[in-house]
C-alpha cells in the first residue's frame, strides 16, 4: 500500500472513532466571535474568544499539546491540556490531524516565551481532513499542480492568498472610484449571436431551444455603447471575455476586462481618467506610486509619458497613414529586409511595424496615441486628418494594459468602417457586421470616450506576479 493510502487509512480509523463517540465529523454550523487577526490585534490576557480555522501544526508534549490554527486573516498558536479537551468521553487529540478544520472556545494568554496564544477549553470538529496537506516548500513547488489544485496552493502559500486578497481590493477600489464619479455598473450578454467589439477568435456553441449558433463574447463594447444611445451616459462593466487563441504568461482564454464609456467625453478624458485612477490605485494597494515589478521599479506618478504611434512609424520606416499596403510593405522591407506575411493587408504590415514601438523596453506607463484609422474601426479620426484616429493604448512593464477611443458615432461611417475591416481582418475570419448596432447609432449616440483595461495584467503589475495564471484563481489547464 502506498504511503498516502496508509495515511488515509489512519484518518479513516479516526473518522470511525468520532462516529463511535457520536461526534459529528462535519459540522452544520459554528459561530466564531473573532478572526485570528482580531484576537491578536485586540489581545487581552484571559479574554474569552471563539475562533475557527484549519489546524496547520500539532506538537504534543506529554500531557499538553501545542497547535497552530489558521484562518483567512492569519495564524495563531493553540495550547491544550490534553485531558481537559474531551468530547463525549473522547480525548480530541487522539483524532486530530493537520488539515482538520476546527472550532475553538478558549481564553487568550501569553506563553513563557512571550507568544500570544489561546488556551483551549473546548474544541469542535468542523471538517475532518482525509488527505494530508502538501509541505509549503516541498509539495507545492510544481507550478502545474499549484494551478490545477489552487485550494492547496492557497492553504500552503500565504503569499498566494495575499495576491487574491489584493485582487479583490483592486476591483473594489476601481468600482468605488467609478461609482463616486457618477458611473453606473451594468451587465451585458456573455452569450451573443454575433461576436463583435474587438478582433478575436470566439468560442462557438449551440443553443438547443432556439437551434441557434452562439458565441462567448470577445468584448462588451457594442452593447455598452447601445446603452449610451439609450440615455445611460456613464457606464462601466467589469466583464469576463473569452478568446479562442493562444496561452502565454500574458494571455488566458478567459480573462477580465474593465470597459468604461462616458457620454460627451473623448479619448483625452479617458486618458485623464486612466492616469488618475491607476496612480491612485497603485498608492492604495502598495502604499506608493513607485511599485516593484520583477526586479524593476514602475513609477505611476502622473502625468504619464505620451508618444505618437504615427510619428514612431514615420521615423522608423517612413510609413505614412495614407500609404497603400504595397507601399507600406516596400518601406518595411527596405528597413528589415525579407518580410513574411500570409496576406498583404495594411494591418498585417502594421503588426510587423509595431515592433518599432519598443513595447518590451517600456517600464513606466506610456500612452501611445495617433494610431492609423484603418487599425481603429470604432474610433473617430482627427477632424483635420482622416487617416489618424483619436485613440491611445497604454503600456506598462512591456505589456499593453489599456486601449481607448473617441468613439465613432456616425452610423454611415461606422458601417463603411465595418465593411473595410472585414477585408483587413486576418485574425478572426468573422464575415458579418452588427447591423443592429449601426441601427442603434442611427437613433443617435452622443459623442463619447471609451476605455478598456486588462484587469488581470493590472493585478500582475500591482502584485509582482510574473504570469497571468498567478492572478487567475482557476486558469484553464489541459486535462491530465
């Protein structure tokens, strides 16, 4: 019999002993009156407390035993006189194992070594653990196992738990920030009959009742802008998106985006909002505008640097936004030599030319502005230059984190842009346009600014996490 099977058999015998003494192994309810942190922060000698958590260590010394109990807020030492901790005639120490979830009633005291502890008067079994926990630095070094069995990762690694507590604080801060500025949180469909709002390969499914082909959303943008048409002037959604594409340290097929739309604004308003919100967020979460990320220091102090995409591409390749795809290709070849592309389109050439932006060398936040209009089918162009759009993307620590537009609200131009984009789009193979969205625009959408921010990447930056899987509780994994 393998060691794990032997250990489980021992725990099964303890489970039987609990049953023999009519002690429930899996309680229905228990009501702590303190968290571990509250007990420690408000420590008073001989104060009565009721706490609950997972038993993380047991150390028996003859007639007494010490243990460590851990809840979400921290860890605390337990002190037990074995002969006094008895339930229905059973000494509870005989059935305890590391990993058990227990309820404790006792009194606070300080040991001779100065450690704040709980003197256990009564111990209640809340959930008997049947499997052994991994050792912190031995059993969970395997990253694959950590992602697949996140519950063990959270138990064994306190710093992992802290990442996800910070993630919750980040999203709460963002919601409060936007709510205080009159934005309304809304929800739009994740199941759509037509994927739109971004370029991306969708996940496809079938709805039986309607006998209808449906898609998981790749972006909520077109639905959120329908709400602007309907008179909801400031809206946002913390939304889950799905793209049937590659996996990397920066990409997961299911991810979280924040999208914000403000009527009567433009991309400059979104730029100001972005700087203010994220710099204040960094200060709130880390205590400073200067944040350590992967042995680098990111300075979120405002104002952030602005760079012109059109100017960089002009300087590097002599490309103008009005150039044809053929001309762009020749100019890129003149600088880079042989260029391999599947189909000659302007977007394909720009994918190559964008390397000139030097995104991987960016540390502090940088706004890239002035993108070519054919790259921005949903954005307004400048009034004096139809070839360049009022759009920005912002990059931090080599990652694109956000994207914003002055939103296009001319229905005729929008339809024409959609049709042009169908010919230029090599990424998704989508061959339809959202006619109802064009119809919505024909009813009148106010001028607006729109902004999208990748929440997972933002959390990576503010928790010093090297991979997107480190900030997603249950990332998609191949079956084993």
